[in-house]
C-alpha cells in the first residue's frame, strides 16, 4: 500500500507538524493546470487553528517522494450540536501566479520580436522574481515555437502562461514541487516549484496497460465515459482587444468544412487577450481541431490493489502527459479502445488513508 504523509508548514516554510486524522482527502495532478487538494479535519484537531488562519503550506509525500506543495487558500469552520469540522482547500505552488502581474506600467510590456513562447514566459517570471520571489523557478524549457507577445498593462502571470501555452504551437506545462529543506534546514527565499514547459510533456508507455472486462489485465475497476456537444464548435472567431475588426487587428476565424457538412454550422468566440496575428490564428485553429466533434471524456479507476504486476504505478510506469494503452469490454463488446493520453491523476483517500486513484483521459476545459 502506498504511504502518504502530509506535513503543514508556516508561511516561512518551516514544518509545524504532521497532519493526522484527515477526512475526505482529494488531491489532483492535472496537465497544464494547477494542482489542487481538499480535505476536512475535526475542529479539535491540533492543526485546526493553523488551518483556519490560512497562514501555512501543505506538503504531501507519497512513499517518501514529495508530490504536492502549496498554500492553504481557504478554510471553512462548521459547527452544529454534535460536531465541529474545518473544510480546507489548497492549491499547488503555482497559485502565486494568480496574484502577480506582468507589464506593470501604463503601456505594459511591449514586445516587437518573436521569441520562443516558453522562453518568453520564463522572462516574465524572472522579472517578477527579481521584484519579489514567487517561489516558482523556470526550468530550462522551450516551446519550439515563437510568437510576438506583449503583456499588460497589469496582466496576471497565470493569464500570460495560459495564453502563451494555448494553440496549435503552444506547449504543455507542469509545476513540479521542490522540497526546500536540506539537512533539516529551510533554504531562505527558496524555490518550492519548478515550472517545466515543453512542446509535449510525456511519451508512449506501451507497458502501462489498463483494461476493463478483459482477463489478461482486468485492472480497471470502473470507468465513466461522457459524450457531450455542449462545447462543440466548427467555426471559431477571435477579436483582438481593441474590438471587432479594429484597424490593424482584423477578426480572425477558422472552420472545418466536413464538420459543418455533418453537424451544421456551430459558431463560437475564443477568449484571449492576444494581438499577434499568428497566435490568434493558431488559437482559433486549435479550438476547431478540438471542438469540431462531440467531446468524449473518459475517467477510470484502477482496482484497489497496488501490486505493480497488476496496476501501472504513477511516477514509475507512467506520468501525467504519457500515452497509455487502455480499453474496456462489456459482455464481449469493445466499448472503447486505443492509445490515450493521461491528462490527470486524482487520489481520493478513505478514512484509513488508503488511496484510490482515478485517471483522466481527456483534457478538461478545452
């Protein structure tokens, strides 16, 4: 059984103690999004008041490896005649990107030269760190694509990251937690997360096989597949921030003729504060590529056994972003089968601390 340890720190990252007797614990690790964690403790838990102060950080270790590191961002105290609880939410180290700006001037940060997209974000992050450390360090990264990207005035760093990474020439990103304690001492002004940016994070893992209803593996306990047209669109437009068809910033669009012939014309507007024509064109093309057909979402839960011979292990056999073989058979009929990308992993824990992992095979929110 995997062993998880949860540690609370103060705002100075110094450990306060191990968090015990936790209920309804869920932690999620998505691709190109921020990690999240939520849990509940009793009001008489020794850590309850620290949690309610929101003045600390949560660190999660799985079998001794740091998997999660982020601030406590909200805590709700609930009391009735019988019980008192504190429900807590935490977000990974990248949460700070929601609260720091790029382009802090009346005109913003104007760029006239095309630069590697990931390198451009690294520059923006380095500027923020020079003013006041964010705790996030840009790793050696490259998107292998360039763009002219201006920011501001006063644009949040997380928005810059989302805009630079989106589109057909964008990049994947993950913020990998960094343990800032060495020899029992907290490194002052230290990094708690490295942001990795690459054209594609992950690779094919042929041996990380997941199957439902098949005797060879049968390591998927349950799955959920949803097909939805709610976000379907086969012609997508983008207007630059000066407004529709402003001088020098024409409205751009992309469409898919075969989807229109099959489903009829389905239009939508892509939202992003972009001025560069290349980035805007890539944005609408990416939207159409993803949304021209009904969206299929698959999430599956492997069997509870953590025997590596039966269930591929996260961090050993595959990681977020990797492509894995997966299929489901019911009553001799193949329901779905193929190579799927692992876009997320979520862990839920019972009251004994036993984990249950769910793998997401679809990119939420695209």
